[in-house]
């Protein structure tokens, strides 16, 4: 019976890992559909390459930083419990690799390729697992301190803060240090529109991410005996809320509508195991509206050229999700209870600070050593020709 239980858990977590791995195709197509045509190939190549670099960094460094575990044992030892620890690593790797995938959308169209690979290695090897270990492995005793002070630890079931907010707050300094795309903002204060190049691909990316997210959230239980249909329904309701809010506030803009479900799902990750479905719906509605409003302000008023809006989508909606878990997770609002708003606020702030500091250190270091931005001519030609020597549709080029 024990062996059967281990085998069942392996299959359960493996399915989750595969679903979240598939989400990286969603990241790729979401970015491909949003950037201009001359940068579509680069969007696809970055996501795949960054995932592989993340795997090396997390296998040899990051997983040890977060959990104190390593893989320097014989295969006989590693395969114990039907290899459960191996698929658990695979599952958590797909979360860690979401950090550079998130950042990729913010720095699109003007970032150098290989310096970004170095940034990925440093972020997934050191910065992300530092906070991951604090939140999910009680490293440095911070979680026990919060429990003693406020009656509950910081709760983040599936990574609203640990993955999404941290990734979004890392992306912000990367975007700021790179600067805006050339021609995006003119001296007279006007904004040059760079509309999405391919709405169908953008929509495909959003749908892949949305479907995969049910593996992201539900399989965060990590063992079959802890699985909960509540997580699935709450994810669904938050997705619906985010989409409808983005549709209304975004005035039917397809870019906003297809990012709306992602905003809702980002926000519900933390409390998806605690909230009542109505609380999840409200969480998603607020997240969808927050994304539209802050994306517009960021781009047009603050002149921050975050191409896919990853700071509003992941950084801010993720932070809202951490706080929402402390609100809608309470029994007074129909939730499961066992959560403290004070702990949620402190944990959320901690994630933002770690991401912000880590982003400035890593990208600041690379900017002053390797350089992180394409030069003017390379950016004009596009990352596809500059870096990869081919465009997405070479048969349509005039020189063919």
C-alpha cells in the first residue's frame, strides 16, 4: 500500500510538472503575439533557452539554497519512494523557470541574448530560491516568527508572491535599467503605439497559460491525499473575474481581455486553497481591473516601457493575491481560516523587496560588465535578424 501511495503521488506531481512545463509555451506565444514581427523568433528562443539554463541553475544550486537538498547520491537512493523527490524537483523547477519567463516579456525587443542567460542563471540559482526557502521551507526562522507574533505563517499555496510577485518585481529594475525601446516616447511627451503583431498567437499563449494554471494551482498540493477541488473552482472563478473586469475596464481591447484571466489566476494562487469561490471571484475581478489600470498608467504616464506589462500583471497582481489570501481566506468571509492579514502583508512586502533588490543587483552588475542592451542599429533591425539571423517569415521578405 505504501509503495502504491508513492507511485500515485509520483504520477500526480508529474502531471502537474508537465502542465506547468506546457505553460512555458504559453509564455512564449503570449510574448510572440505582443512584440513586433522583427522580434518574434527571439521571443520563442528566449523562453526555451531560459528554461534550460534555469534547470541547470536550479539543479546544482537553487534547489539546495531553497530546501537544503541535493542530487549527489547514487541513482538507487534517488529512486526511493518511486522517485517522488525527483518529480517534486521537476515540478518546483517549472515554477522557478517562470521567473525568467516573466522577465522576458518586460525586456522584450531590446535586450541582449547571452547576458539575459547569465541573469537567468543568477536569479534562479540564488535570488528566487532565497525567498522560496523562506516562504516554503521556513528558512531563517522567519515563518515561525510570524506564526508566534500573529498566529499564522505567511500563506502562499501556489506562488502568488513567491513566484509571480517576486518575478514581477525583479523585472521592474530590469526594464528601468534597459530603458524604453527607441522611438517609444518622443521628446514632446507623446507615446508611439506599438500594437501587438499577432492577436491569434497572443490569444493562444493566454489559453495555454490558463489551462496549464490548473496544474500550477491544483498540483501544488504535491501529494494526492491533499488534493482539493476547491482549488480548481477558485482558480476558475478568479480567471472568470479577471477576464470580465479586463473586458469592461479595457473597453473590449483583446490584449487586455486575454491578459485578464492571467491577472485573476496570478492573484488567486496564494489563497486558492482557503477562499470561498465568491471570494476568489472578487479577487479576480480586482486583479483584472488592477492590471488594466496600472498597465495604462505605467506605459502612458510614467513612461516605463514594460512591453507585456509584467510588473502590473505579476508584480502587483501577485502582491494583491498575497494580501487577498489574508482577507478572503478568513472564516468571517467564508474562507477556511488559519491565515493572518498581518503575516500576509509582511510576507508580500518581503517578496517585493527581495525581487526589487535582486533585480537591481543582477541587472545592474550585468549592465556595467557585459552590457544588457542591443545598440541602435541592432534594435532597429530587430532581435530576430541581429541575434538569430532569421525572421519568423523569411519567405515573405522582399530580398528572398
